[in-house]
C-alpha cells in the first residue's frame, strides 16, 4: 500500500533529521516557545477557534503534489498561494511538509508563517514526538494525527504532547472504530478523510455517514474530494462546519472566486473608505469600477485630519452618488451642524467621550443620519451601545489614546449577540475582508489604514479591497 511506503520513508527521514538536530535541542526550543506563550496567558489554540468561527470554515491546502495526482503545481509560489488563501477568506492553511510523496518541505511552513496571519496546520505523517517538537519550532498552530498509522498509546501520547505545547490536533479518521479511538484520547477536532488511503479513491458520502458519531462540541472536518457548492451544502446540511480542500483550490487560478463559489454568496455589505485628504484620493475613488457607498473625512486631530476648506474642495470633486461621512471626536454640536451644512456632509459619525449625548443633540437639529462609533473592549461595550439612539453603530478596536484608526483587529466573536445593524472597522484590509464579512455578517465595513501605503491611500489596495467584496457578495460578481 502507498500508506505503508509513506510511513517507511517518513521513519527514515526522522532518523536522518535527528542526527542533524538532536531531539534534546529541538525539545528545548519548543518548550521555550511554549513557556513564553504561557506567560501571556492560557494557550489560545487559534486553529480550533478559527474552525468554530463561521457557519462553514475552509482549511485551504498548499500542496505541490500527491501520490494519486502527481505534480499538481509545476510552478509553486507557495507564499503567494498562502496569501491568496488568506485573501479569499480561508479559516486556516494546511501546509504539506512531506517531501518524498507530496514534494513538501518544512521550509514552506516557516516562510508562510512569516507572511500570513492565519493558523497553520502542518500536514505530515506524524510518527514520533520529534516531529511534534519540530512543528512548534517551525511555526505550526496544529498538526495532523492519522489514526491509521498510530496505535492507541501513540495517539494518546502525541495528542497530550501537542496540547501541552499549545498545538491543536486534527485527528484524522476513516471509520467508526477510528472515530471511537479519537474520542477516547480527547480529540477536540476530528477529520474524516473521504479518500481511502489504501487505494486513494474518494467518496464524500463517507463524511456524511460518519457525522452522527462525533458529538457537536467536537469540531468535525470533512477532508478530500470537495469540489462543488453542492458538496459544501451537503456538509452544512449535516452540521459539518469545516472542510479541508487541497487540489481544487491549488488548481484554481483565482482563489477568491473559487472559495466564494464553494462557500456561496454572502449578503451585500455597505463599504466606507475613511480618511480621504488628498485630491488624488478623490480621483482614485471616482475612477474605481466598483465604488464605495461612503467615504469618510476626518475632522478630528490625526494624520488624516482635514479642514473645512479642504473637505469642501474634495467633496466638490467627488462622484455625487457617493455619500460623505464626517468623522468627529469630542467636537461641539454647533460646529458639527455647521460643517454638515457648509461642506456639505451626508452622514455624521461621532466618537469619544459623551458620544451618546451628542447623538441625541444632533438628531434634534439635523435630518442627517447619525452614526456612533464604539471602541470595543468587551461584550458589555456592545450590549450597552445597542441602547444608542444613533441610526447606525460602528464597532472599532479599542486602543488607549485612539478613537479609531488603530489598524488592529478586535475579537469579532463579541459581535455575535448584537441585534442591530452595524459597521465593522478595525484592522480590515484586502487580506482579511472576505473572512470578516463571512464571519461577522456586518451591515457595512469601514477601512482606512488597511488600504494605505506609507500613510497615504493606495488606489490599487482600495480597488482590491472593494473587488474582493464584490466577488463574495450576491449583488456583484466581477
């Protein structure tokens, strides 16, 4: 069997690697990394958190070849592929590191770790604790444990070791008996491989038939042979929340479109490009094939601040169908009212101390929609803001000394209980907007620093940001 050949080759590889870097050296490095993480708090296990975040979560695979298909990607820009997956909205990335049959290498994992922020699964044939310490050192967030090649003692030992290092384990199964073994060791993520490792035939019904054997609190991952939107819908229908897909995405020339086709279109969202201050910014917006619904002008002290005169000049040149939002922090009601009329502005966004009092006062004096920005530290901030009289809420990242524009992402799971339509802001950009929209389902999204280069709006990044949104939503498909 092919699997036996792979196991034999892997054992030889491990023996060779142990001579180059002894186990005790690797163990010191791995445990040092784990100890450093623990000083900051309990292990976060980002891989499994990502697989629970949305209704369907994709683990996209970086794979050059396979025993069944041969060379999948003769040209193999693995970092670019990983970045494309991140941009497409993947929950995590699986990196093949097995060199003999899949043409992988651990260096692929290390380089991708440097370039993307998604959780990484090291996909290899783990047969020795040496490999688990290595996975920690090389930047993995999770490893693959295959029941078919491990006995019960090895499965238990490896699962406990990985967990102690802050690594998640995707425990791969092929039968009811193997699922029982996985559950016995406390697996929190169980994968069912639709590919028979004996002859590499594929049948996605395999996952569906075994789904009832895995408790709902355990993440269930369907692996291999998933190629159509109908396949993914079958998974949803059987309450399967994650899919690991390799060859289909590897062969797709446009990863964003490929993942969007499998996931299905999301509801349309409103878009706001904030912090315009140059005529070049306005010209770039006007020239876009897909334009934002809103642009923002910041009147508060910041690197993006504009004066009333600058705003008037920019608004005069802006495509009239785009609505103009004035962003104010701790500003007087009288000045806001004057600017709404003189610039003019279509929407007012207020931030800072006493924001709710200003919302109330402004609604008495203006017919203009009033938005309230909320800096999110906890679920309580969101719960309290839902009482606001603002027409729209905008949730941004809390950072001491900032009223917005931090460039940082907050914990989006805090928004799950929010019942009001809202804009999402904070750390958004082309690299994470697809994932944000699918996970959070906001009414709108607000971006500023995420579409800048060296502090200035970047026309290409703005177009890329808006085009990704168009590609994944119902209304427009480019």
